[in-house]
């Protein structure tokens, strides 16, 4: 973990965040003094506590702009001229630790910043403030060691021997106790937190010939893990910091594969699914009967989305594929059945399509909470793909439960939808896949990224290639996937341009959404174009390491660079769960090509590594074991080694353009594969190292022909390029003063 430290270059400042894995997070800037963002500083249970703090040595202020700052997954360290500050949180208790070392002076002082703290007073050997947004609680500041304390002119001053400050939140009694406990158990708390973070790294090791790749994926995994918290009686995932500290069903289920399944956090995944199932709407007369929540927060439950419930069922199925936890099938099946039967009975039309309100898809922005900014009829293309998958997954679980009547019903419904889909959603004359069907059945011609989620419902392989390339060249910029083609009259080039339009009008009408990168890259990789996909993947790695919030990917970005810039401005949340999670998922499942199906005791191995990678050593958590992959390449010759520690499974090998091969392996077996232009040779060894089987297969003529067609079709494929012009409808007006969220035009 110590090797992951990122030192911020002089003259720069970057955002950073830490959570306590419960209801609190700290949001700061590395090198800015008195940062004034709305959510700056400590936030607990959706309440702002204080914005920032200042440090002094012998009355002389320590300026962050003059410090050398390094950010680590578990702490931040600032080297000033006269002291070294180490800032960290602990798991669960509401406490901040500001340690001061190498102090050149006799006294250190701390001052809280921000208008959310009031009524300062001394309480024994600590200082109390009332938290303005949580008046029943206090902020208690005390020295790390029990020493004398002085308080004057808002400065809390203690001897250097105190080692720094503790800042606690809670009732007077709770805050006093947590400081007393830290003095007794603090090193243990800090070590437990560091060990938890290190353990996640240890269970997901990665070493390639590109250090930047290794470090970026480690950071993205760890910052994403900040969002997995324990509230509402179970685990869930914040949609993003700093704004979305709720459990959002849609966002969470999109995030689960990359966040908790690919990383092997199976107990957490199980708990998330079980927890959300408890909040399912099971009132048969309710207008949202069968749905799981779209949003679960301290104020209540909202069911205002169509795609969240299909994704819930899909994640139940994905969890079972990764774990083989058949006992969970019995526990969760009633929720799956209600969700599926309710949709069939209440929300589908005569063709089997899942219907919805105009803003009940992921493109859900509304002005004044009433008017959809990007209405999508009542049958969105991605929703139909999700609904089809829900039906197929539910039928699979029904068969496992010996519920043949359910399985037959849901399978028939899925087939009914599939047979209708190409007829209604594909314009064969223009090879165009509609974004949605309007209420009158007509197809909408806006070009958005949503159709790439429905390509599994398309039988024509040429149309699939066409859609993939069109999306890439029209919507996929080097910085991510735009939500609308730039030649559409509704296109908004910048997410935030308040002098021209309301921010929500741009949210899904041009703004970049990084979570769509995952599926865009997946479709390229499925077409054998991993080098094209990897160009985008590398750009996201660079963002995590060198731009914006340390170690994370943002929610959004502008579609076009601003005047005088060569790269776009990031926007939305600085740490977004589905952006980070989809990055991890596409790496594990499509670049490494590890796709488990433990319900059927098999693992597909279909690596599609870009030409930049010559060496890879990775470990994937599957079921009760681990699958280690060691790869090296020298020209046309490749060497793969797979080491399996779990219960016996079949490895379904799909390597390059060779014939597919299914290889049974037992516990602690290893599979060695060598490829050249002539053949693929496989040797299987048991736990003792004894060779027990070997295979040789030749190139597959059909695969070779398909690869040639794909390479020819995607030759010279490029990123979308901004087409600047003066007559954009969205930029035609000017508001002074600028619009605000409350503006009604």
C-alpha cells in the first residue's frame, strides 16, 4: 500500500476523500488553504460538519500551498517547513486523527474553518463546537495525549509533546468516549483499517509490464471501496461523493460486478442483495409493486426507476455465477419471483416490452422535478435488453429451484420479446437501432449510447459491428462516452454552462458519462479490437493517477474541451461508483477474459490482452478459490499459466483464434498453455505437479475468417472528434445573471 503514494507536484492541487465505511466522509484539497466547496471537509449522515482546519506552529501558520503533499489509500501526509502532518480516519467511529511530527517549535495549534460550527466552548481538556446542521451533536477537539490545552482567538493550542489532535463527533458523551477509546486503542484502530485496505490489495494482486496500469487499477479499486458502507441494517454503496451519499439501486447494481464480485467481496455482495430485497415493494396494490428501491436514504425509500429491478435480478444471478452459493438461491428466489411476475402482469405491453415513464431510465434528469430533460418514450432500448436478461436469469433460477412452471412462463416471455425486438427496434434501411419507441410505436432516431447494451438481442453480426463502430466514432471521445451525438439539435457541449442553459438540460444531452466506457470497450473487445479499447482504458488510468480526485474516476465530463484547452473539464461527482466499477469489470471480464459460471461449475477463459501488455500476473477470486493467471508474450509465441485453488471445475479455454477447448481441473491444479502460429498446446498438472493430461489444438478456420473480417471493418477506427460550430441551438441564448438550479425559463 505504501508504494501507491501519489505526491502532488508543486503548483498543483488535487481532491481527495476518505470514508469511515459507515456514514461519514472527508473531502479535501491537497494544496489549497481554506477550501470553500459546499461539501468541503467532514460530512456525516448527509450533514455538513465543518469545512476545513488550519494548523500553526508557535503561532506561525502552516500553508498547504508550501507543503509537499502525498496521498495514500489510508492517510494523507503534508511535509511543511516546520512540521509533518498525517491526516487519517478510522473505520466506523466518528473520529479524525491529525498527527503532528518533526515539529520545530514548542506549541501546535488547530483552528476549525467553516460556518457550520458554532457555540465554541471549553469542556475540561477539550474544546466543543455545536454542529449547525446536526445541533443535537457536538464536535470535540482534544490533544492526542492528555496534556494542557489553551483556547483563544479560535485557536486550540497544545504542547508539541501532544503529538497532534483528535476531532470527534457525536453527543457530548459519545464524543468524549471515542477520544478516550482512541487514546487506548488508537494504534489498533489505525492498523485494523490499514490491514483491511491492504487485504483487499493482497486478494487482488496485479503485476504487468506497465506500472501505471497496476497502480491505477489498485487505486480505483480502493477509492471505489470507500463507497461501500454499512447503513440501513446492511451493506450498500454510495452512488458517488460528495453528493450521492444514498444507496441508489440502479447505480449500485451496475457497480456490483466491478466493485464486489471481481474483487472477491462475496459476503458484502450477498448482504447488499439481501438488504435491498428487504425493501422491495411487496404491496400488491401499489403502483410500484415488485420494484426494489431506486433510492434508499435516511428519509425514506423511492422506487422511481424501471431499470433498477431488472439489474437487481441480474446481480443475483451474477453473484451466483461468481460464488456458486446455491443456498442463497432459496433465500432470494421469492424476491426474484415477485419482481418478475409483477413486471409481466403490470408493466409490459402486448409485445412483451417493459414500459416506463419518460424519465424512469438511467437518463432521469427532470427540471423542477417535473419535466424530463431527455424523455425516452415509454420503451427504451436498454431497458428492453435488461428486461430480457432478467427474464432469462429468473428462468435459470427457477429451473434450479425446480419451479418448472415459472421457468417456462419467463422463458416464453423472453422469447416473445426477442422475436419482436429486431422488427420494432431496427431500421434495416438505414442500419439504425432506435434509442427508444415512442408511445405511438414509432422509433426515435436520436443517436445515444444505449443501443450497445442491447446488441445481444441482435442476430446480424454485421449490424453489431456497425453499431459498435458508429458509437465509437460518434460518441466515444478520448475522455469518455457522450450521451448524445454532437450533431443532434439537443446537443449540449458542456455539462456546466449556466450562462447558456440549465445544467440538467445538458446532463444526458451531450455530457460524457464514464460508466458507459465499460460497455463501449466490451463491445470493441468482443470484436477482437482490444487495442482500440485499451486506448480509452489508458486515458482513464491517467485520470485516476494524475488528474482530478486522487485515485478515482469522475461521474461526468464535458463533451468538448473549453476554449484554449486540449482536454475536457471533469464534472459531476469526483468519485462515482459505476465509473470506477465498470473500469474494473471490463478489465477482469474482457481484457483478462475471466468469466465464472459456478452454478455450472465452469469458468470461461477468453483473454483479449492489448499489444502493449507483454507480461501479466493477476489473481481473480472465484467461488471458494482463486484463479491465478500468468501471461507472457514474445512475438507470435504466447505462454499462459492458470493456477486454480478451488473445488473441481471445467476451464473453457477460448484463446486467440485457436479451437475452443474445455479442460477439467481439480483443486490446486495448474494449466500451462503455449501458443505459436501452428498450434495451442495445453498441459494439466495436479496438486503434486504431476502432469495428468495434455491437449493440442489447431487454429479454428471460422475464427480466423471472422477475425480477418473484424480487423478489416475496424481498421482506422478513431475516437469521436469535437466539431466546433457557432450555430448550436443550446448555445444560442445568454443569461446574465446566470441561471441557477431554481431557474424557470
